[in-house]
C-alpha cells in the first residue's frame, strides 16, 4: 500500500497535536483559584484558535486536589513521561522567526 495510507501527513499530525494541546489545558496552583480565570482563558482561546481546532477546553484543579501543590506534581509527571515530549515547546518554538 501507499505509505500515505499508513501515516498521516505532516499537516495532519500538526492539526492533531494542536487539537490535543487546545483540549488539554490544565490550570493548577494557587493562581488557578482566581474567580472566573478558567472561563475567561477558555473564551479567549476559543476566539484565537486555528480553524482546525474544534474547541479549547480549560480544566481547573482536576480531582479537587490541593491547588498549592498541584502545579509541582503535574510538572514532575510531565517531565518524566516521554510520550508528552512532542507537546513541549523549545526555545526555538517560542521565539519569533529571526528572534535572538
């Protein structure tokens, strides 16, 4: 079979990654308890999201855990799990083209 049948194109993979990114935003830590922050962030993201993204979703303090420690625990888990590395932003990703 054609290799294209087995693998998504680069654009398809990028669209899938964007959808996963926009649908898995977690606010954690003490600042996440600011009233209305999650709703405001979700509304703003949905205004600026690419057309290929169906919906931005923001989750605040999942599972009702102590928010003061949740950011630290989440960062520890994210840093140790290889499968999420494709979603990490590098310095080059963050800087504008030609930026220093």
